[in-house]
C-alpha cells in the first residue's frame, strides 16, 4: 500500500501519449495533459485528519476557483462541522456555535484553531496530483516530499480527461490527512 503500481504508471503514460498524439493531430487543440490541470475544480469525498490533538473523519466538498477556495466539512447525515473559505492571503473559518475566525492565509488559520498547521495553499496542488510549483520538492520513488510533508498517491481516477488522484495521504510526524475523493468536477 502507498506504492504506485506498474499498471498505474503504464496507464498514466498511455493517457499522456494519447493526449499528445491527439494534440499534434488537431491544430486547434489545447493540451489537457497532467501538467495543464484546470485551475477551477470541485471535489467531493471524505478526509481523515489525525494528530496528537485531533482524530476526525469528515465529508469534504472543496470548490477551487483560481486562488479562491470554499471548503465545506460535514459529519454524519450532512451535519455541518465547519467551513473554510478565502484565498492565499486571507482565510475565514466558520464552526457552528463559535464566532467566525480569520487569519492571514489558510495555513495560519489551522494552526490558530487546531494547534497544528495544514498546508492548504500547497494542498490545492497536491490534491490534483502535482507539487506546488512555488516550492522545491523531492521524489523518493514511492512518495514526494515538499514543505516538510510526505505526499503519497495511492490511486487515481482514470475516468476523466486527466488522471486525478482518487486516494492520497499527506503526512508529517505531528499530523496526517488521508483523502478519498468520490467525485471530481473539472
């Protein structure tokens, strides 16, 4: 578990080659390969967060439009747990029964509320299967390292025009997130 299987690599190569051939053959076509992922997207799924302070699994509905994001978290039967919205510079957190909180950027908001930081700024790239282009990264054969986090792609949704992650794990010693995407809209 956590390894990219040879069949997944083969599928991704085949998808990339098919896309390249299509683009070469049609002059008006724009590339839709893995490096040209859409900036506007929506995902629905489930996320499990584990840390020394928190252990929780919730439903997630994440809508990204350029830098702007709107993330709704809900528990069983759709009961709202929280909402995080904003952009790279400012973020707000709404938790039922608590006053609205804001911070300079989404990463600081998590630290302020939960006591540990989750890199939402980089995660918008990671959930699409690419590293944050603004930060150095390292590939270790089975996973990536970036900004002090280990990013593992467990499986991909190959039913779309681009292969997007279906299941991924993001971890560091004090916290981990496991995301299972049920549905992508790109």
